[in-house]
C-alpha cells in the first residue's frame, strides 16, 4: 500500500466518523500493544490464491492476542514476517477447510515435543469432536505408545452459549478481548440456512468488529447482528464470481449502503485488481491488505 492509498483509506474512515485507522506494519509484528484493539491480516487470499497468503487474522489488544484460523501456509508466512507460530498462545478456528486449519498439526506437535507448552484453543465440545476426529487425529494420535487425545495437545477454552442471540452464538473472553462466534452459512451450497450447514462460525470482536470468515451471502447475519452492535467495521468474505460456497462481489453489491460503507473485502482471488475500482464505486469501504494492521481507537477520539 502506498502512502497515498493509506491517506485515502484514512480520509474515507474519518468521513464515516468511525474510530478506525489503517496502518502499515513494521517488518516484525509485536503480539502486544498499548491497549487499542488491532487486527493484523496474515493474508487476504482465497483458498486457491497463489500470489496472496491465506486469510488468517491476528487479533491484538494490550497484552492479549488470538489467532483466528491457521492455514497450511500460515506458519511460513509468519516466519517470513519475523515472528513464529510458536509465539501464538491462543487460537480460534472458524471451520475445517485447509486454508483455515492446515497449520494446526505443526502447532500441536511443536507444542508437545519442542516447546512442551500446550497452546489454547477456543472451541466447544461439538466442534472439538469434528476437528479432532475428521482432521487432526490422523497425524498425531499414534505418536506415542498410548494414543493421544485432543486434550493432550491443546488446552480447550470452552465458550458459553449466548442467550437470546439472533442465531446460535458462542462467547468467551481471552483476557481483555471478547469473542462471540455466530454460526454461519458456508457449506454445502445446497444448505438453505446456517442451521443445515456444516460447522462454521464468524467472529465478533469486542462487539465492534464482525469478521465473517468464509460464508455464503447471508443478509440476516449482517443485519441481525449489526442491529445489536452497530459494528465499526465488517471484514467480509468476497468471491469474485457468483456460485459455490462464498459470497460474491455482485451479491454483496445489493446490500444497503449503510452496511456496504463499513465492509472491508477479504478472502479474494489473485485477480482482485480487476474488480478493485468496481467495488469502491459500489460503495464498499476498501479491500483488506495482507501484512497490514487495522486499529480501532476509542470512540472518544472521533471528535478530535
């Protein structure tokens, strides 16, 4: 991102009167800050992107951090940026596709046999069973004479069910960071609602950020939770063609302007530049940039 582009992003945000700034990160990424809520895009690419890294997100606030998803390329990407996957203490996983879980075997085995420190994972019992039995068990269970189980490799942090939420939603705190995990409508493409979909969640961070992770076009997800929290920013999955298990740019263009102007598009294909201006002309805030951080300031700063 050029200085001019950063200035344009900041100007657009000020017009929205939202406590939200964009900054270009330094060569190395610290896992602590002065207490502001900040998110850092390890990558912004779709599962099949080659020139973009995988859409995994690091959340930092004060002394607390959590990594949302850990794809097969996440560890190498982080290493190339000057910090290690082994430095991450807290994880939350939105669903079981490889660009979101492919790096977890490295994390769990490194913790077991090298650092000898179990990482934490926010996960309920239902998804733990799915994740372990269908994805993580095969490469780790028989590593010792006595078969290993999930709890040998991870410290599970159990979220609680949120009462009276618009849909099934789970909640927990990682230090000063509040996370809510609403169920989403990702796959299969034949599922009529989130209820019939395989396990997937978005992430609501401190009631200020909606991070959809991967999802099909789901107006109810956006409108029902925005009515509750009036999000400062929405990071939304954006496929560059219509069909399959991701919301498309053309579908997202039909959203109300007051929602579009807060949407930062992510999880897109390598050819996103072909659609860059079209999205901006349609009223979206911007495209997420990998290796960039997005920081929310206190609402009191808006009048400065």
